[in-house]
């Protein structure tokens, strides 16, 4: 039986990339990862919650390989279609749900995730799994919302956290073993209208090294 997250994202997959704000967010996060982590062509990377591949495809030219992992088959189908159409050889996809006990095989030099952690009930458990998948010297980059009041999403179904306090999340990184933990602001999402009032939602990128 599908959980609510999986069902919602399967339904949205076909038109996910049609929202300009979503595309800009993905590009800004990818640019922050490229700038702050400096991925190189000897790295095997994994994106958790890759969705339709907006961030994956921006990082792809900089690394040896990327494994795109998601718990939505609909999203993975969209990414696979893009990969096949463009003839890209260094992206593979995996249907995995860590929260349901799913596992990823292999070891990685870089793991990144964008706007997924707020859908995860127990972030510390997921960070520990990422730590175990990383090779020594590998990097984890997590992009997500600063703590907010629940107004970022129009529907909070499947949302377990209204963003995160950066100090708290950096503390979780350190608890599971990451070193050199730091944060930057990757971008800011602007929502609302002039008439009803605009609201800025900062998006952080927290980085840790194994």
C-alpha cells in the first residue's frame, strides 16, 4: 500500500517540472552544492529524494556517476525518460524507501538531498544511514527549509517538519559522526503576491564530511 507521500508525488510527477519556482530552487541548490562541495569527476554520488532529477541532472556533468533514489516510481519514471532521451550514461535510478526499511547498495563519495528531509519522520536515523554509505572523506549535503510556521506548503499532508533550526540539524550531523559541519544559505523562495503579502523562505545547505 502506498503511503501518502508516494501517492502525492506519483500524481504530480508528469507536471512537476512545469513550476518555474521549483526549477529555480533546484538550480540554486545545485549551484550551492557545486560551489561549496566542489564535486569532481572521480566521485560516485547519490541523491536521496531525486524526484524528476532537476538537481541530479545539474550535478551529473561534474561527477563520475549518480544514483538517483526516490520512493515515488512516478518521479523515477520521469527521470529515466530524461536520461534515455539525452543518452546520459552515468545516471542510474533506484526505487528505495529508507523509512520502510529499503537499502541502497554501494559506497559513495557524495550524498545530497534537496527539500526531502522535512518529509522524514526521524532525520537522525536517515543521516546515520547516509554516514554509513559514505566513503571516508565523503561529503553529505542537505538542503531544506529554515524553521517556518507551516505556511510554505499549501497542503501539509506528508510534511513532518516545518523546516529545521540549523543549529539543531548541524547537531544531528555531529551526533552521527560528521566533521567540518557548516551551513550556507543556498537560496530564498519567495511566495505570495503583492496584494496578499510576499514571504521569504530561506533554504539552507548543511554540509558534513566523513
